[in-house]
């Protein structure tokens, strides 16, 4: 369930992707592929790490196509990312991972 909240900001943001990723880690575990594009500061880094520790496979946008390089570095440094991909290749990489994991037929 998704809900709007007036709770205090997390990592200076509301909504915060950190909250979303932590919920995903707790509720979906290994049945998830995480994708983080250019973001704001450290928001999402720890949540994405928790997703990976729960068994997800995580992608992050590469430095060359990132608007905010510091964001990607923080995610990589905490060990949350499995693969770094240019934005123009992200959709194909995610689909390949889904297919290789048996999530879709090869006819996608």
C-alpha cells in the first residue's frame, strides 16, 4: 500500500526514495530489480543497500549520463549497486536481467 504522509523528511526529502526502497527490501526481497537514476544526495543509498542485502539486483546510472555525479558515487560506495549503466542502455539491461531471471519469456 502506498500512502501520502506528513511525517518528517528523510534525508531532507519528502517523499524520500529511502522510505520506498526500505519498504521494498522488507516486503519483496529477491523478487526485485532496483533502478536508481540521477537523484538527490544520499537519498536512497542505504535503502538500495538493504534491497541488495535482501536479494535484489540493482542498477545505477553511470557517471557520464548522470546530472549529479555525487549521487551515484554514494550508492556505489555503500555497495548497493550491482551494475552501472548509461541511461540510454538502462531499459535494455533491465529487460535482459528480467528475462535471464525467468521473469519474462524471451519473446519480449
